[in-house]
């Protein structure tokens, strides 16, 4: 069974985002192949992809390492998201399908319910799912890919707190969906921009401590082989 590079890439990226691979730590093909139970070929391809995404850097004579983004680079991510998410919402208002609307409305109902109950962990995952679906509803694979990559990198660099008023935050999600459903691109754009601006105060820059530079935690994300045929 040949494991595709994108599955290996996802597993490595998840371990970088979670902190299993600390910033600046070295990533060797042999180490990663052993860790995920794959050959070195998909690992090599995965590292190239992760380098293009900014999660990995390759140093001359030193090989691949987890990137060490600066505070300015982290701040730039939030600025870029503030530009792209409203564009995605406007496109979604023009291109969304009924299937997209059904999922978005369902997520808003769940989010509002969980918000009333104060279930913060559920709200984080539902919020991520909401924004991923909204991006997909834009009908633009390129824009969806950029927003997905931004979400991964923001999760890597920031801790995002639960809003003090989660019910209000999910009311904002509901208003965005209403605008998308009506095909009102400008209102969807405006509401999404305001929502992104209000969420800025919830982001706390991670400052990982590395008493043992390059240490790799034992916990890891597995390579997804569910869709691979023998």
C-alpha cells in the first residue's frame, strides 16, 4: 500500500501545529518515515509542500527544520485573513449551493445551542467548521486553499480564547449566513470583516518554551489511510 504524500503532509503539519515538533527542531526524512510508518518518498514530497506553505525551512548543509516565524509574520497572518475572509463571504453569497446553506445553518444552530450551554471546546471546533464551509461556499478552490492554510498557521502561532459573549459571536455567524442566503455580497463582506475585527482581541501569541531545543514529543497525529485501497 503506497501512502500518498498529502496524507503524510497532513500528519506532519498537524504535529507542527500542535507543538509535537517544536519550532526550530530538525526534521529528517528517516525520522519522519519511522514516526509515521511510511517510506521516505512521501515524506520528501510532504516536506517540499510544507516548505512552500511556510511551516518548514531548508537550511544549506543542515536539512529541513520547523520554521520559526517572527511576531511580525504572525501579525501579518491576521491582517491577510481580515482581507480574504470577507472576500470569501462575498463570493459565497454569489456562488453558494443549497448544500452549503444547509450545513452553515446547521452549524449556526449548533453553535448557538452550545454557546447558551457554555460548551467552549465544542464552540472552537464548530467555529472552525463554519469558516471552512463558508470558504468552500465561495466556489473558489484557490481562495479556499489560502484560507485553509491561514487557519492552520494561525492555530500554530496563536491561542484563541472563547469570546466573553459567545451567544453574540454566533449571532454574528447567523447574520453572515442570512446575507449569504439572500445573495447580498456586500452585506456578507461587511459582516464578515466586522466579525474578523472583533475576534482579534481573542488571539494570544504563543511563546513556546524550549528548554531542550529540537525536542520532539512522543504524541503524534497518525497518517490517514482510510481512503487508500490495498
